[in-house]
């Protein structure tokens, strides 16, 4: 996984904002970076 891939998934998550207003309450959200990495890691496992 590359930083470019992470950034693309982060962009989607930021636009979608699945946490809604609660996103402001999470101090370590980091613009969904951890979630983007988790998603890409999962896809790597199922695709390969």
C-alpha cells in the first residue's frame, strides 16, 4: 500500500464522513487515516 492509495481512501472517507458530527468529538481521528489503512489492508488480504 502506498501513501497515494491511503490519501485517496482518506479523501473518500472525509467526503463521506461516516461519523457525521461525532467526528469532531474524536481527538485522534487524524482525518480517517487509520481507517483508510485498515480498509486497504483488508483489501490486500482478500484480493491477493
